[in-house]
């Protein structure tokens, strides 16, 4: 066979995380690699009751085609509960239901980026987003971060100096992979820059509600006066990822375009699971469920960070995330985290090496650790083993 | 707001069908417009039982992230039951689960087509596919059809004369919109041409199993010696469209690329509904369910065609489909079916005007009628009314 593929598909490669996850499915592996929620927290019995109701009461509707925009009661819940809680006043005509926010990432590059255009992102940034964007053949411009998130002066400099920036991608809350959070001041500033330069900000916010201490940060979109900020939300981390439910919240003129992309891409999201999610959130409190998740993840974060303090060499630094799923580890510059991962896997411990979070390469000396998917005992044991592996490099 | 969209998204427009469907949701409208299955045939009770089992027995797995390729038991069922029944010997490493075959259409153009490249399609062709393809800025080359489907000499001529054809798109069984079926001889020939010119054939086969008389036709892929034929299947017409489950069957080298596109686009299809579909097909016979659908749709087709004979002017011609969901009506050349639709809507009858099934325009004097979604009484009444409307033009 000798077949010609499109230019855009030539550069695609498998997500290292998803490939790594296959290796880590052996039960003896202590995996800090994926970004998987804790499945023991899924409200299985309640979902079972709700599903029976949906099928008994609205079975024909639940199994039939429905509108591209999404199931209206679910869109309403997103407006009134999720977006409102993040400080965003919006309406259902600003909400499109998608198959997890990953689909919204794909659509965003499809909607804004021509070949060679610049996408601005944080350095490091979420690997799954970078992979989705790559299909549209962009150039990436990375902006450095400090403890308050993306550096705004550097961002403005980039916007001034390049006339083909087409979108700014940010994960403001407990960023994947760095665990860092953008300050409120910078949220205001990025919204202003977005308006000033007329460049959309894609605000990817899967973790904002999983906050362990302090009060939640307002979305960047809550400071958006002119409609340039597009917020991506998801139920994957606060409810169940297997249901593939996320949303796009955008100015109506922009959302119309996203709806057309959704129509061409797969007509609509799953009718049944949209109805299950909506009914669940009508009959139970998602906020209460999120509280449960937070209390478990907070303990797991604490034990991971405490163990890292105890078992990692003192020279190794890492983020103290105030929420979300990840911490980010910085090794000495000459250490290659891919090599460390190979050594760790021999001890049945896995993580994601940092290099693939940098679209323009380099930065081999970092890695990402997830604490949501392993219980406390395994976290302690895993970090102990990992500490021993790292010590060999120091 | 003044925002710059990508070139590819400037040409997108809403599917006329989905826009029309919104107009036809008033209960008094007799709609022959959509391609909706009959919801009264959905096996709701069985799905309810199956879902309870899946959640009780494998709840954590069903609600968690899973692999991009799809749920293995479902891939196996597709190999052993669906593809095998269509004459295709294949294996699970050749199957990728997608959100209905619409997603496979989007991926196909994404995988093979650069801006300006040629996509060959039947004239007319499925509007939803044309819309999905348009996002990749192709040129369309339409090949005429007769009662045996796409004209193969014209196809070979086109392949000879153009060096930037990147894919051939065909719906061989009870085509949408024309209701026509490609002969076995032509299926062999198109597979040969595909190998000879090294151009992939996208064989879109949503209706092949809904055959009312005679034996089912073998897939084009069953004649594929070198791996150039890619078959798209779906459970939307034989099971439930709301579950959004379709598949791609392709040579492993090609499928790997599709898997990467799926990974970037939305990570994976819905875990829960994949498991529901697999368990349903393990515990019940999908073939028996399809038999039920066929017996109902066959009666509806019969009453539609009989009524058209009776109530349409004799000069009006239309397809006698041997399966599937649609018949295709040809009016006198000077009649604009959009105008006819406006008149028909005043009588509360809807259909889809034919023009949007021709990517290069023209052909206003045709329209598509669906017979799967209305009961016999409404079909009879709707065709009577439509006959009266059409008579005013003759």
C-alpha cells in the first residue's frame, strides 16, 4: 500500500500520556502518569437510578438524534450553576455541549488558526491541547510562567511583535502540567489584552472547581467585556469522564461558528448521557459531590507533597498546587526525566516526563505527577521508590 | 467584536436538513425531511436492563476514561457480526470506534485532503458528508449515477485526468439521497480503480443492512485487495442514533492515523454507551432487531411509493429503493423544489430540497423524501397533500 496523507496529518504523533497509560495498566504499577479521576468516587448507584428514570420516562428522546447545540436542560444547568459559580453571567445561547473539553480544543484551532499562524500558550502547556492544535499546523509561541501563572508583560510583548497570533491558550486554574494558578490581577489583564489586540483567549478550565484551600478564582471570562474570551468547561473531573461531556461558553457570534464545526464533526453529543447528566444535577447536588472529591484529593495531595519533602533530594523543587490533579517536579538541568522514568518503571512507578509539554522542545529536566488516581498508601510507597531513583542522579 | 476566523471556517454553513428539522418539530407537521429512525422501535426496556447490569457489574470502568481505539468487546462484535455479514474478513486492530459515522467523515477529509485537492463524490451525495468535507477546503468533482450507482467509466476518466484526487466518497447501499444501490460489478470495479490509482475509497454504509428484498450486497471492501478501501459503519440506523456509535474499518496503517486524529479530536468515544451497545449485542440478537426495523420500514416505503404513484402527476419520476430510508423525486427541470417546499410547509408537509446535495450547485428540480420516521397513516396523508402542491406546477 502506498497512500498519500494530508500535510496536516504527517506531523501527528501519539500522545505520550495515552501510550504510557497502556504500559501502566498492570496492577502492580503505581501510576502517577494519567490525569484519571478516582473511580471509587463515581456516584454509580445514583447514576444507575437516574438512567433508569431517563429511559423509562423519556426513552425515545434519549436514544434519538437531537440538536447540535446540546440538550437544553443541561445547557441551563451549566449557565445557572457551573458558569455562574465561576462569576460568569451567561445564557444558554452561549453554551455548546461537546464531547469533553478535548473536542473544544480541536474546534478552537479549527476555527481560528490557519497554517503557520501563531498560537500563544503557557510554557509548559497541556500536551493533549498541543496535540489537538498541531493538526492545524500552527507555530507555537511559549510564554513563561511564574507562581502567578503566565507572564503578562511577556504576553503583551508577543502580541505587539507578531501580527499573526490567532489565539491565546491558557489553563488558569491548577494548570496542567505545572499545578500553578493565574492570579486574579493577571486574569483581568489577559482579558484586557485579548480585547485590545482582538485575539481570542481560550480559557481551559477543567480543574477550577477542585480547589483545596481559599476561595475559587473568578474565570477570565468574568472580566471579558467585549466577547473575546472563550471558556471551556467539562464534567470529566467533577463528575465522570467516560460520559464525555464538556462545553464551550462563548459570545453568540463565535458560538454559532463552533456549532457549525460540531455539526460537521459529529452532528451532536450523546443524547442519552446528556440527559443522564442533566437529571443527575436536577435531583442531586453536584456541589456536594465535588466536596467529596475535594476532600479525597486534598488528602492525596498532602501525602504526596509531604512524602516528596521527605524522600526527594533537597535540590529537587516542585509546585504546591492549591487544587487540581497535578504537581510539577524540577530536576537539575542536566537530568533527563525520560531516563528517570525508565528507571522508575523498573521499580513499577510511572509519571509523565516533562518534555512533551513544551511544543518547541527542550526542557527535559521536569516531570508531572498526578495524585488523584492512587490511594494514600500507594502514593506514599510510590514517592518513596521514586525518591530512591532520583537520589541516584544527585 | 471584531475577530478573525480561519479561512476554512468562513465557508461553513448550517446543514439545511438540521435547520429544517427545527421548523418541522411542530407536531402537526408531517415531516419527510430528516433521516430519523422510528423511535417506537428503539429497544428501550432491553437497553434499560442492560445499562443497569453494566453499571452494577462494571460501573467504575464504564464511567472512566478508556482507550482511544474503543471498547474491545464492541470492536470484536463489529468484526465478527457486522463486517463479517458484509463479506469483510477483518480484525479488531482494523476497527476504530467513533461518534457515529459523521465523525469518520470529518476524519477522512482531515486525513487525506489538503486545501484545493479533489474529492470525488456521487452526484447527488450526502449533504452531511459534503459539509464535513468543506472544512478542509476541497474541490468537489461529481460523478453521475444511473440505476446501478456511480458511473465507473466517468470515474476512471476523472482519475486519469486529475492528479490531485485524494479520495473517492461513495454511499453504495440505498444511497442518501437518491435511494440508488451500486451493482456488485461496479463494487468490484471501484475497488480495482482504487488500487490502480492508489486513491482511497471512503465507503459510507449506514443503510446496507436495512434491505427489504433480495440478499444484501457485499461491501466494496470485500473486493479490496490492497487496503485502499475504508468502510464506515454505524449503529445509528440499526440500533439507536442517540448513543453516537459508529466505526471505521481500514488497513492497519491507515487506521493508526485515524486513531491519532481521534485522540486529538476528543480522546475517545463515550465509554458507557460503548459498553451498553456491546452488552446488548452479547445478550440479544441485533439481527433480530434489524428484522423488526426492516418489516416496519418496508411497509412505510410501500405506502409512500404507492401513494406517490396515485397522487403525484405522472410526469414526476422517483426512485424505487430496495432498502434504506429515502426516495428521490425528480420534477420538471424548470421547477424549483425550494419553492415547492415552501408551498408544502403551508400544508404542514416537509421534505429536503435537492440542491444542497450537489456540492457544485444547480439541480434545483429534485427533492428527498424520508419514509422511516412517520407512520403509515401520516405518510399517506402527507403524500396526498404533497401531490396537490406539486400538481399546481404541472
